[in-house]
C-alpha cells in the first residue's frame, strides 16, 4: 500500500530532507523534496501529494505561509509541520490553517512513520460538537476544525447541546463549563444518559473558579478539562489519541 502514497518534504536543511527521503523510500513511499516554500507550493500546484511535510522556519517564505498558500488552492491537503524551535505563535497559526500535526526535531523515526500511518488512514468527517456561549470563540474553533476535515456543529447553551446530541452520533464534544441556564457539568450528565460513548472535553476560561466542576466532570468520565486560551497542539494531540 505504501508504494502508492506520495509524500513531499520541504525543509531548508538539506541533510534532513535527504535522510527523510532515504528512510521513507526504504518503506516504499514515493518521495519528493524541496528546500524552500516557493518550490513546495509550485510542486503542489502541479502534482498531487498524499502527505506534505513543511518545516516551519524556512528562508524567504516560512512553512506557515506556505501552508496557507497550499490550503487556498488545495484545501484538502494533509500537511504535517516540522520544527526545531519553540515557536508557539507559528505552531498555533499552523493548526488554525489545518496542519494535522507538529513533529519536533530531531525527528524520531518511529514517530515519523506513525504520523504517516495515521495520516493515511485519517478518517475525515468526524462529528464534532462545540458548546460555548462565546460566539467569537465558537467561530474561530469551528473554522479550525473544519479546515482539518471535521464535520462541526455549534450550539451556545446546554439545552441545545442535549437536543442535538439526540440527533447525531457525535464523537467529540468541546463543552464549556460556564454556560447560561444549565452549566457544562449538568449538560455532561444529561449527554451521558443519551450517549455514554461520546468523548467529552471540558473547556473553561475560569481555571480557579471552575476547578471543582472540572474535577467532578472528569470523575464522570469526561476526557479532561482544557483552559482558554486553548493550546491547539495539546488539543489536537489529545483528539488524535482519542480517534486513532
């Protein structure tokens, strides 16, 4: 199966691209390499790749800007970013534009191959429900999930969340703890009665005030509680583990 999978690697580190190419060709992948973002973009325009690896920090045009250009012409492209630096803003921006994973250098071969395997078998259209009374937050998160191929619904209160869970088999719910009328913990308990298989991730911008509810929710089998502003790398690593 791997011989039919085409991969593009773009990194200004010539030694790294050469090494990755040798490793992946040994695994029977079809591999092409470039050393800058402009060349990567031109290749993507003219060819179809199953998976694209982009280094975040490249000269002239960085990996995130390259990602944006690629997503504008081929929005369904599967892109994995690579970095040797702690560049939180660029990592966050990459996730917002649909990167599915960040690989930190030095690249671990086992992790590299595992990431490719998951990307190949990645199921698109996973149903995600966002429950939050902040319209701006919902709009941003909805765009991020949609760019990654998820099928996203948004509601702004617990009552609507309970109603809509009866209609669709959601796999992931991002559930704000502080909601009007009935809070996120109470909503979680009702959702569990409807479908106990849903993976509920609690979110809140009030870490200290909501800590008691967060602990109760985890006791009731919520996956975890994440705090705003959300760490997107942490969020999608968590979802990756849940779904794959």
